[in-house]
């Protein structure tokens, strides 16, 4: 998973290439590079490191050119080395390619090209694309025809951009199962993996689809069909996001910014038209079988949805992890698959949806990114409108997805008669109060959570315990901790303690317990009995509780909730903050943790 | 952009150091707070700096003069008696051109890294008034509680009715428009009113500072700030003009400045700091978080641990000084001992202006003001405060010709 940027302009492009690829770093950041036309040849500057590091060594910002492409890499094929960094050149150096995705048949292509006399400098699957195009250019004598021929030979997924000395005014780009969009500016045109590549310069975009390729120059662009070669009339979309919003503003990290943006994001989610929610509810009612789908954080969101639908609407809707879905998928034309994805590009989820569609299932999705693959491939999409989420670790997008699933559960509960009209109003009032509660929590508890995080930053192993609807909250909270701090945190239902886990408890294993309000009755009592079990083994227990009288804990943070139905979201926000401050205490790279990328677009 | 540093506060609780110097002239990790602030400002290109001086302000003026040594243009405004922040800022009014924005810094604030990069970045985002905010270590009642909506400061509650809140607080670093002078005039000396007015219109944005931050209010805060700064040191730096004799052991980020002599057998455990022209006698043990200001001399076999010597002080042979702060021109005889804990493990209490304050620290030694003399052989109880110029005679057990 990588980031692609490219600019063709009347004006020098160095700073824009730099900014473009810099803003895409969250997609991958182990190495980066640029290729641009320098008089009659292509110059490549690339190395291992972040965009800033490579700019320091190779000077990207100050390069002089009018046509160029750039890339930030997160290795899949081949090690992290300068040679393996993109862009890659063909043998004669007259084609340069940047690529995001995986070429499945690259070994066969490589063998064939070696036989034709091509010599490779890197271990990447990308380099073969440059050589393949060069080979076809030698045969066909036309850059566009060579590109089209080469693309038909590629198997797998790709988004790519290419420049050539044989067409020095142009950037060629194409996609298959990896995202790529074109930005239409004045006196400049752009290509990028997403809006961030050029949002500072233009908000007018054209979304490239599978089976299409684009050609852009400084004053024009065209999109053509790979199959027929005809020019397609593509609509220009205006990106609603303000570039200022996707900046840090007064925050030290995007993660903290996005945690603080949650009250606003939830308010936005509550103002999404009820017809949007109803449309999904209609689909669910018509279906014989429904699956909730997500992976990583969104799997836990789906699991939260499963609990909410069971509790509020008396519905049995299993959550499945989309990386496993294909093995279990038995859907048919009376099935509905409801997928959840922030980026709308998550590889496993895209593949699962495709699989289910092939079996005839209906599909719906909750997605944050407008125009993303999932948003376009499903029968109905609910756009969550949470604004750009830049930090690799998802906070506000995940919370909003849970809120939308709660709205769906309330809607279905009302339809099915499991919720009275009065109950429905009560729950909706509780939801309306939630943004204010989160804001109060963030304002009044941050210092307490930070102090706790710094006190416990030395802890190597955490158990995050929750029961009932607090179980998916515990799972999601533990994932936040792992993702951003690299500290081991294991989410678990309280009932699992007796099945082996208790043997791990000692004074070095810390336990964070998600305690429901006492007013929920049994669930509270059961959770507290889990606390007793851990205490009895000498474990340190940190309670996220709503009851100032629960004094069994070694340490606790007392939260206040106005209603039991929305209460579970508050300890989630507290746990996000705990993960954030633990990460800053450990001096982690908060917004770009290792081994993680924003949209996981590879298998 | 220009900057204004306030150093006029009386700092009553920073005994015994505030009776001879402004808080901004206390020393951590080898440099005064003011030197650190000026260095940070110069780093972001702010070189036109006005300093409001109060009591003992001559100390700052003598140290920095016109600022050329630290690379800034310094001018000074006098605040003869401590008459509050509002008055201090108003006195500098003439230094600023109406319509411009300026940086306002409280002189007693220490940060782990340069805060102005982020403050100016926030200013560039919002093009309006900015207040740095942070979460102080353990939540205290010392500061007003900030309430945020996004980064917009909704309100600041000075004396919250509920205790145990963990809000962001004002970090003492601001970017303000010159319109603030009008608000200051109308405030009747009440800074809270000025902030209140700013949050209403044009609006005050928070710049959230997540790295270390300490407001030096009590003498033990100096040790915490010293530790915080030294924790940011990554590598050792030994001046080529320092003389390091044989068999010296150094570990971690040790800094030794020019002209210093480190005799044989010394152990320097980083992070620690040996300023210019210091003398570290044979077999001395300088443990982590010790900072020796310029011209300090420590004799044979002295052990220092987590302590700050402002400069030009002497510690005689075979003494132990731990968890302590020593002012300038202090003369400590040989064989003295600072006790740094209570035997029951309780936190050490310190006499602050006639009131005994709980430091919250289980390890704390002594605080000695400038020009103190401590005779040989004395043992100082945990939490001892010696006022400037105090002379403690030798602890002799027998004889003498007097």
C-alpha cells in the first residue's frame, strides 16, 4: 500500500510534488521518490526514509520541472532499499512508473522480459511494468498504445502513473482495484491516490474506475476506456472537504485532533437523514440473512452492531471479519451484506463484497470516503460524513460507525415493535446528548487520563475486560492501545478469565475493566465479579466506571453518563485517550505507527 | 513577529531563590529559564524581544544586556513594584505597532522542547489569538481550567467548584493582537477578564502542547524542570577545551563545557552537566540529573545526585549533596551531608514563606540561597531551606582557639 502523486503544470512543480506525496505519507512511508522530465531525459530522485528525510538528501522541493510523478512506499514485494523505492525506470530510461498494488503474474512477465533482453535493477513487481511498456513501445511505436497493451497483460491490482520522454508533456495513469483520482486545476492537472495529494491546489476531481486510463497534461485531461479506447465523459466532482480541516490546526497530533473532533462527528452522524438509515433497514427487513462485515477496527464496530441489533431490535445479525468472510460466505440472492469501512478501499472488505455479489447477495455499506471503491460498488451506501481521518489509527470514524449502527438498531427495533415509541424517543434523546457528554469527558478527564498513562507507560501487558456490549468496546480499545503504543493489550470478555487467562494474572499484568453503570443490573454485577477474580490473583485493576462507590479498584476513572444505552461510548473515548497519552509517554510515532497503513489496500 | 517576556512576578513561593533573582533567572540543566526562552524564540526567527523586569531585574539585564550574545535584540521595560500581569503587559504597549500580533511568554515556564514552532503553526492556521494549553503532570488547583470545543476555547474557569478535574490549563504562551491592550485597560487589572473577553470576540484558539511543561513555582519544581530538560538530551557533548584526566568514567549524555577540569577517577553518569570553568575533584561521583553551573568547584570524593548548582559555588571534599538546589556563590564545607528522605518514607515538607508545604516528593534534600556558607561537617535535614547569605558555622565537636 503506497501513495501516488503527479503534476503536469505551466509552473514549476517541485513543491507540489513534495506536498502531494507528503500528505500521502499515511498510506505508507518506508521510502519515497520522484521522477520528472529534465529537458530530454527523465531524472529520478529516490531513497529510503520519510518524505522529509528523502527531501533532505535528494532535494525534491526545489527540483525544476513541469511534468513529474512521485511515490511514497510501504513495501510488499522486495526489501526497503533505495533500489526498490519507486519510481522505476525502464532499460533505456525513457519510461518511469510509480505503482500501488500487487502484480500477480509478475514472475511470468519478468521471465519473458528477461528473455527479450531486459535487465532489472530492483526486486519489485513495479519495475516490470516500466520494462513491459518499453517493450511494447518498441513494437508499437506509440506510448498510449504501448500502455494499453501492457495493461491488458497485467494481472492483479494496480494504480499507476507513468511519464515518458516519448510524450514529454503528459502523465499517463490507470487503475485496477486500487484507488486513483485525477485533480483538475487551473494551468495544472494532478493525479493522486486520494484527495490529499492535491487538496491544497484544487477541489475538482475526476474518479478513475477499473478498466479506465487517464492522460493528463498541463492544460487538459482525458479518460478513456481500456477496452474500446473511446474517450469517456467523466463528471468533475467537487471535494467537500476543506484543506484546513485536514490539517492539524492547534493539535500536536492528528490522533488527538480526531479524538477531539468526535462531538462534532457524532453530531454530523445524528443529522444524517433518517431516510438513509431507513433504506438500510428496508434492505435488512427484505433479506433472509444479514451479515455485518469489517476488518480490524471495523470488525469490532460490526461486533458492536451485532450487540446493538440484538439488544434493541431483537435481531440476530452476525458480525464477520472480512478477511475470513470468503471462507464462510454462503450468501445467496436473499442475503444482505452490510460492510463498514472508513477508507472504502479496504482490500479484504472489497473482495468480500465482490464475492457476496457474485453469489447474488445485496450489499450496503457505511463508508467515510466519498467516491471510494466500496461506496461505488454497493447497492446502497451511507456516507458517514466524519471528515478526513488522517491519523492511521481510527477514532472518530469508528465511533461514528457505531453511532450509525445504533440508529439502525433503533429504527429496526421501532419497526419490529421491540422498542416502544416512548423508548425510541428516550434513546434518541440520549444519542442527542452524547456529543456534549464526550466533550465534557475530553475536557475534564484528559489530565487524569494522561497522568494515569504516564504512570503506567511501563506496563508491558494489559488485559482489557468487558462483558455484553462492553465486550466489543474492550476489543476496540485494546486494538487502539496495540496499534499506537506497540504495547500488548488483549481484549476479552470477562467470562474468558476462568478458561485459562487467570493463570496469566500477576502483579505485572494490568487489567483495564469496562464497568457498566450499576443501573444495568446483572451485567454490572457480572463485570464486578470478574474484577474480584483478577484482584484475587494479585493483578492490578484499573476501572473505567460510572460509580463513584466502586472502590475495589487499584485505580479508577469515574465517568458520568446520562443514559445506559449510550454509556458504552464514553469509556471507549477514555480508552482512546489512554492509548494516545501512553503513546506520547513512550514517544511513539502517533499518527503513523509502524506496520500499519491508513487504508489497507493489499491482501 | 515580536515577543514579550514577563519576568516581573515576585515569586514568593520560590524560596530562597526569589529573594535575590527573578524566577526567570533560576537555572535548569545549565542555563537560566530566560536563556532557554530566548534561544527558543531565536530558533523560530523571533529576534525582537521586550522583557518586563521587576524586582532584581538588574540580574537579567546584567546577564543578557542588549541580547547580542544570544542572538536577539533585547529591550527592557521596568515594573518597579509587583503590580500584576495586566500592568506588566500594558507597560510594554509602546513597543508594538497597532494591528500586529505578538508572542507573550511568562518567564517562569519551562518546556521540554521549543514550543514556538507549534504556537506559530497554530497561529498560521487560525490567523487569530492563540493560547498554548497543556495538561500539567498531576492535575492541580493551581491553574484555571480550560474548556475546549475543538480547539476553540469556550471558557476558562479559574476556581472550579468540583475538584479532581483534569482539564487543559493555560501554558503561559500566547499569540495576541495589539487590540488586547484595549482589553487590558478595561480589565481593572484582572487578567481573567481579558481572557474572557478574548474568548468571546475575536475568539481564542488553543494550541495543545503535549510535551513536558513545568511552571516553576516551588523550589522543588527546579529539580523537576532540570530533569525534564535533561531527559531530552540524546548524546554526550564534551568541549575540546575541557581537560579530562585519565580513568574518568562517563555513561549516557554527559555534557562538559570549555575550560572545565575533570580529575582522575571521576565518574560522570549522564545525563549530567558540567558548565564552563568547573573543577571536578579526584574520585568525585556526579550522578544523573546533576547540573553544575559555570565556575563550580567540587572537591575530592564528593557525591552529587539530582541537584542543581546555579554557578560559582564550592562543595568541599567528601560531601554528599542530593536532590538539592544550590544558588550562586555558595560555599559548602567538606564532609557535609544533605539528608534526602524521611525515615518513614513520607513525602518531604518544606518551609515556604513561613508555611510548611508538602512537596509530594519522598526524596528531597536542601535549598540554599545565593551566598550561603555551610561550615564543614554539618548534616542538613530533608527539606532544609537556607535564606541567601546565611552562614552555618562548622560543626566542630572539640577544641579550637576561640
